[in-house]
C-alpha cells in the first residue's frame, strides 16, 4: 500500500476528534470525497501538494510533512497519543509553506536545466 494512503487511513481512524468517515473528512478539509477514496485505495493516487496542505491544515496537524515523512508521521502520532499537537486548528500557526515551495522549485529547476541528463534537452 502506498505510504500516503496508509498514513491517511491511519489519521482518519485515529484522529483525536475522529474517527472520520470519508464524507466527514471531505467536509473538514475541503478535499473531495472522491479524491480521498482514491488516495486510500489499494493503488493509491498521487495527491498534489495543495491537497496535502489542505489535509494537514483541516486536521489541525502543524507539520506539513506528516503524509510525506515516516519520522514526522511517527512523531506527530506519538504527540497525539500524549494529548497534544492536533485539534488546535485556529490557535497555532502551521509550518510555513515557503521553504517547502522553495525546495520543490529548486529541485524542478535543476531537473529541467538544459544540458543535464534527464532534462528535456539533454
């Protein structure tokens, strides 16, 4: 099972305010039920960065890497079990997206630079 699908299913079932049905999670995060169902399916679906941000924010998870990094996933889940981190959507700021967007932009720019192996012109 793809890791994002596993992590999404876990948080949907174990969130302190849950468990959530797909419809409830869709309403909470402004992500369509169809997208959520596809993401949790056996083959999974590639979610956009925008969708992952909507999910983390809607669930009150302050660490945007929750769905992308196993260590962050484990740390946030441990904090939830201790009664912290989540369910504070309005009270706490979420990690800024700026550094992540800069990193992704740099990776994409390097990958498409002319003359590099694997680039469109290389």
